[in-house]
C-alpha cells in the first residue's frame, strides 16, 4: 500500500444518524483520504488519487494494516490537485479532476462519479471473511457494484467460452493452458475496474461451481433418487452399469479413485460411458452449468443436443451452458463420453437473484484486503490507457513480429528448421520468424539449456543462417527443470525450486519419465540465476525472441486444486494459493529486464502462454494455448482475441489450425490431411482430408487478420507447402493471404504503434469504435482489424457465405467486390473457400505496400493510399527503424493523411520526426475506391502518383 503518512490537512467528523452519534472519521493525506467507518466489514478505507481519472481503493479489516506491494501495478499515487470534503450527513468526498468518490462514514460504502457529477459505479455488496494459508491469517473478499445494471462489460483476459459482453456471465480467473486471467474489466459506459489480487478470483457469482449433487436432486434412468445411471461400454458391449452420485472424473485422482477398475479396464480400446437421468431444483430460473471435459463428449438436455465437443485427453477445460429449470420439475440429462485418457465432470451453480446476476462483482479466495482501482474515461481506449498507466505501458514490438511466423511442434533438427526457411525463400513466400519449439535439448536435460549435439550440432550456425536469409528465430524456454540438471540443483540450493513435485516422485511424459518441477521466480535472486544460467548457452547465440512456454505454470497437469497449490509454493509471499495467478508476470519481467540490461539497444520480444495484469510492460505477447483443431475452437478464438485486447494486452496470437488433432487427422508421417510427399499417396479418410484442409485454410485466413500471424501445431506439419497440395485453391489462398499481410504492413505497423503510444489495439471489439450501436455489444464473431477493416471469420465447415452486421455510423465496402453496405444493416456476404469476408469503412485511408519476403525488404517502395470515398477520413502513417529502442528517444516519424469527401482532396501532411535510415523521399500512389470497385483485383492500380519529401502536398480526385 502506498499511503505512508497522514498528510498535513486532516479532518475528523462526528455526525448524527438514526438518533445516535456515528464515530466515523476521515483524515486527508498527501495523496487522498483515509476513512474509518462506524460499521461495515471494513475498519479502514484508504483512497488514493493515481491520476486525474483514477482512484485506488483499499478496504481493510484492521485499521493501520500494512500490505504487500502490488505485483501488477507500477504507478505511484499523485499529490495535490484534488480535494477532500465532508458532504451530506455522513459522507466524505474525494474529488479529482475527472473522477470523484463519496465514502459513507457510517458503512464505508463507496460511490464513484464522473466529472459531470453523474454516478457510474455504486457499491452494493461487500464481504471480508477470515481464512488462512499455512496457519497465517488472510481474507476471502468480495465487492459488488451496480446491481441490476444493463452496462456491458468486456475484458478479464482470454477465455474459451465464446463470451463477449460479460454482463450476466461468470468468469473464473484462474490460469490454465488455454485461459488467461486478467482481473480488469471495462464497460461500454467508459469506466473500468482493475482488481488487484493474485489468487484465484471470480467475476460474477462468487460461489464456486460444484458437482451436481451439491445443489440438484438427481434421479437415475429407473427413477431412483440419489444419482444418475452410468453405463460403461467397450465397443458396443455394455460391461457395467451403476448409479453414480455425480459425473466426477475431473482430475487424475478422481479417475484413480472413482473409476470401476475391477469392472472396466480404463485402458480398453473403444470405451464409452453414458450417463442418463434427470435433474431437478426447487429454485426456478436459469441455472449456469459447465461441462468439464476432454476426449469426445456429446451432451443433450431434455432431448436437445447442446454440445458435441472434443479436446485432447490431457487438456480438459470448461464448456459453459445454461439450463432453465421450473421449480422441482425434472429435466432430462444425457451425456456420452468416449474416454482415451481424458477427464469429464459436470458442475453447477444455483441462479443468483436477478439484480446480482447483472452486476459488476469481483471476489477472491485469498487476500490481505479488498483492493482495486477505478478508472473513468472518455472512451474505452481511454479506460485501457488508464490500465496501462497503472500496470505499465506496452513497449513497441519489433516490426518483424507482425510478419508471418512459421512454427511446428517441433523441428527435430536444425536442418529441418533451416530447410523450411530455404523452401519459403526459394518460393518467394513471405516469412519473418522461424520458431524452434521445445525438446532441442538432450532427452534427460530439460532445463540444462543445452542442445542435443546429434540433432543440433551447431546452434550458432543455425541462428546465423536464419539471419543471412533476412529472417529471425525464436526459441522455446521454460521455467521447468529436471532434478538431475545442474541448473535445478543450483536453484534448489538457493531455495528457489518448488521441490514437492520431485519429492512426490511425479514423472513427466518424456521417454521413461523424469522427475521435474518449476523454479519460483518471485525472488529477485531467482530471476537473476535463471537468466545467468541461460545467457551463455542461449542468449549469447543471438536468438531474436523468446517463447516462454507453460507460464501458468502447469507443474503437474490435471491435479486437484488443493494439491496443485502445494506444487506452486511456497514463494516469498507464502503458500502457492496466495500467488496462484501472476507467475507469467514475474517470470517474463525477470527475463525482460535482464535482456534490456544486456542488450540495451535491441527491441525485445517474448511470447508467453499465460498472462496477467501488467505483462504487456514486459515486451510480452500472449497466445491462446493448446487449442484443438475443431471448428468450435476456431470460433472461440475470435472472442478470446477481442477480450484479451480489451483487457489491455493487445499483442495476441493463436495456433493456426489448432494445436491438437483428433486421431482421424493423425495418419502417416505428416498426418492424414496431407499427401506423403515422398510417395504422393493420400493417407486417411478422404472426407477427413477435405475437412482438415478447409479448417486450416479458414484458420489461416483468420490468422492473417490477427495481431500476430503464426502457424503452429503438433503431429501434422504446418508449412504451406506441406499442408496444401501443389496448384490447389487452398495453396493459392494461403499464399494470397500471406502476401496480403505484407501488403498491409504500413497499416498494421501503424496500428501496432497505437498500442504503445495511444493504448490502442489491433484486434478491436466493435463496441470500441461504435459505442452507441446497441447491436454490436454482444457480437462474438466479428471484430475490427485496426480502426478501418471489419473482419468476419468463417468458422463453419462447408460454409460459403455468412451473415455480417455492419456497425451503425459508417458505410462499409466489401474488400473484394466493392459492394457498398449501409451501416446498421445485416447482409449475407459471399465467402468462397478461398476468401474470408473483409469490409472497409467508408472514409478509410488504407495504406498498402508491395509484397515482400520480409517486412523491411523494400523500405523505399511506393505506398498506395486506398481512399474509400463516401466520408471524410484520416490516418497517420507511423514509421521507425523497427528493431531498436531509438523510438523511446523520439526517433520515429509520422505522416498524416486526410481526405475531404466533399472536395475530393487528399492531403498528405508535413512529416513530423525522423529516425536513422528513414526514407526521406518516397512515392505515394493514390487510389480512390468507389462503390463497385474491388480493392483486390489490381493492387498496383493508382489514380494519381506523387513524390513526397516531407512537406505537405494535396491530391485531388
């Protein structure tokens, strides 16, 4: 807590309420006010002004309590330029320029107001319940606001349940392979809340979901109360039937303890389990439920199929659904599960009261206090800027990071990686980043940071050849260590290894299995050692970027939470449950800060599987984890990417094609979805091949319009020449979108600059730019790419068209045909297999360059300004050297463009700023796009061509 002393100005009040004296008091401090309410859960309320529009709130169960400094925030409170005054009968108000908060001296309740004095956030629930961790006292906390609100909420990180507007939703803030917990929410009414807590937290219902029997009356298929009928099949043969109290194979221990091993071999081929029966509740209403599953699962409720899903066996997670119950009326349940090493469970929560259901409510399992920041903004971007002010601004990423990345799980030798790069360069296909995934080390050397010399005989030469081909190379690094390595032993000797997993004898999945655990990065010394161990073996070889995998961290997959908390502790802060969520933040921060010290002029890049509030300040992008190659997973990525962007972490990516494949896609050397290149023989079921290719093509099209464009996945090779047949429409489309990405680089890199300079986003929820259009507020499958391009991915097998909503407030050009659509309308847009719907806003100025093999191959090439007529428009082209830290010293340039639709005049304004290597004189082509004119039929077309030397010029239509 940053309030340190009571300031010079202080006030103490006693007021009359309900006929008796209220002892509530307040004291002004240098940065805010401290309130001691008469009653309520909080014994002390501390308020600090963090900026003109941000206030920090801390509520304590003990007056004078000291708090551990925040991990997520870096901003300091400000002094002066605010007032504190007694208001009303029993309130004190802290007023800054653009936000104020009134605190009840009777109860400690808070209410926030904007600059015009309008209330936008009103506290309506609060609790601080005692709990303990390893015998030390802590609190379980909850704070609820705006009961019954219709405000829309966005953010909270990245989740896999196609959620957009989070009003009425429950979101578990617990790191997982495919879920990124960021406790920051922003409203369509231009305010946000950053919840400063490191433990497992929840948005929405504070009550944890639990197995069905906690809340529901279950009846089996024969009408007997007490559970569901479970039937176990091997093939078509029914081998065992019993009543089961719950569907309860959620964790490995559940499977070990609950599976009927004496009746059914859990390793038998072609297993199937079917649960049937009814559920009933005395509480009428919409009940929130979850299917937690991996492998194949098919769920029906009251005879209607509501879910048909698959995930790889080792990576189960939640699928949300809702069921409407009438009081005590049975609802039929039917679940089929085909296990092959996976898990399944079903969980439930009773409905909340309607007002609480629609509220902004945070809760956390472990806390020292209620601790949060409230931001009032002029728009959503401004609120996200407040988040960045608190948690740290995102630095500029290197320009090459916005090019195409080719990856695979995994290149087994350095020759494989180099061979792929040579193939791309030979064919002239754009690529900027080659990625070396895990297991380049000797089998028994995870954490040694050594290369297996048999497969990677000269890693430095590999790096050098990549650089000679004008590409970059990223390498996978982990916080995981085998206990036999010298690095593990050094960290353990200093007390920086979590040793319980090793002490338990748990083995990983490599070869015969090896004892392993993760280091604890929370101590500065641990971060120093981690980097020092890596520097001579990896850093000094010249790698360009760092893939920090498994940063949740997943020490032992599918472990019960109570056991898992013991595996990720202790830390310098106490037990693992205290710091359940911020591992990725401190892990990347340590590495990033050491890289900056070692390489002060190099622009750094880190990719992390997990994230937390503040991770953007560490030069870190995130990705959506080990998703599955299923159409529903492709659909989920759209809202996942928008949500993480609206959480203030804008550099995001995903595995194009999905990481893991169903077994029907896993035949032969390169997978059933491709031909064997050595024999030309197609492998696998032809229909599976067809679907696999279409899924990958649709995912690739989406990837080309994602913040970071990255192909990756296991089993099946992911290179364009491997996954698409020679001469096929699929290949033509993949190459076309790869090239389009590079044509759009002036637009994309300028949007990327907005992340750093304006707290903007590349992947933008429609509500960010069209806040007054109610129709956009829960659209889950469209987004803006930059501020001008509307993207509508195709996520249905066989679809050749899709419905697209055009936000109100602009008209929209079809990127391919030039057809003009009126804003506020819905249209069916053609989507042949080789094209994904993209529209451009009328008034947009879209700068495009030539096709290049890497982002800066032709820095002086002409740039075409595509002017979409029908509205006025503006755009600023941002340029810098793309690789250094010189931009931090102001070494960058901006060229403003504007278009006046009435006069038809395009103004290319004065250039501001400069940088080393800047192209001082260049050619601009100006092309006017009118209704019916395709943007894509001739990228070289131009209506006017002008020479520009930095001084303002005009071009008339």
